[in-house]
C-alpha cells in the first residue's frame, strides 16, 4: 500500500504516545459518578459524604493547619522507614547477589520474611519495640526492604557473565567492579523495587499510625471513624493517594535521569 507523501511512519514496536491528561479520565469519571449518586440520593451521606462536603472539610482542615501538622508527621515516619528499608534491602541484595555464601545466608531468610504478611507482625513488633515512634518506622522499613531486595537481587544474578570475565581481564578491584559493573547493571531492578516500596510504605503507614498514635494522617482517620466523620476519612484517603502518586512520579523522574543510557527508540 502506498504511503502518502509527507506521512511519517511509526517505527515497528514503538508505543503510541498518550496525552498526559488521559490518565485523569478514570478518576474524573469516578468523581462524577460519586457526585451524581450523592446528589440523586442514591448514596447515604452517613455511608459516604458528598464530594462538596469533603472539599469543605479539606478546606477547613487546611485553614486550621491541622492537616498540615498531621501530614508532616506522616511524611517523617514514611521517609525514615523507607530510607532504612531501601538501604537495608540494597545492602542485603548486594551481599547475596555478589557472594555465594551471602546468598546462602540471606536469600532464604528474606524469602521467609516475604511470605509473612507485614501486618501480621504488628503484635510481635509492639511487644519488641513498644508503641512509640520506633514501631511505626520499623514496620514501614520491613515492608519496603523486600521489594528492593528481590528486584535488585534478580538484576544482579541476571547480569551477563561476560561482564565478570571482562572485569577479570581488566584486573578490576572489588570496589571498581561494584561501582562500574554491579551497581549500574542492577540499577533498573533497584528502581523497579523502589517504586514498589514507595507505594508499600504508605500502605503500611496507614495501619501503623493507628497503633496508639496521637498524630499523623492515620490517627486523623481513626478519630474520624470514631465520630462517624466519613468526610474526614475520605480526605485522609485522598491525601494518601496523592502522596503515593506524587512519590511514584518523583521516583520515575529520578529513574529516567539516572538511567538515561537505557533509553529506547520509544
């Protein structure tokens, strides 16, 4: 079939680019359905507050500064737990991926932790670490280290053996091999695990902030549940959702810059 002059052919395998606003179509349709159901009386306000009430509650919480105070505390907990979890997962993956002895000692243990629901460890974590800030940070760290470990370890063990042979040929030291070959080769897997860990950190934080907490978005939602304030609960859910979306976007941007060498024709 003849191709019209001036027409541009899309390379085979190149994905079609979608306008960014298309990603908002689903949430907007959901919001419209929520508003219609509330306005038409099909949705009981005691079951789920109308969107306008939620917006008014959000404005009031921001105006009094209450939302910002709880949000800052939640961010601190998530950042600490995520930092410890990612660093621990990366170090364990390097130890297991670059050493047979390390793999024998570490991989089985991490796989065991992986099979355990993090939330099932809450009672034991309380007995060990109490009900203060430490238990919340530790739970987030435990939930986030596994994805980083698994994906980084898989990337390390999947490296082409020719790179190791090249390192021996060039007589690279262990440090040079780590920073020039191992870490760059494992970077794609690390960022995949990091994106998963960022999302998990917020999921674990929701529950951990309900453990005898006196601050945080999770605490705000727990208090709202006690008084039947579905509008406040929805505000907390929206905040958690936006935090997850924003943090995932940041990781993707950083990944794109760090892995600029891996860009494809797309």
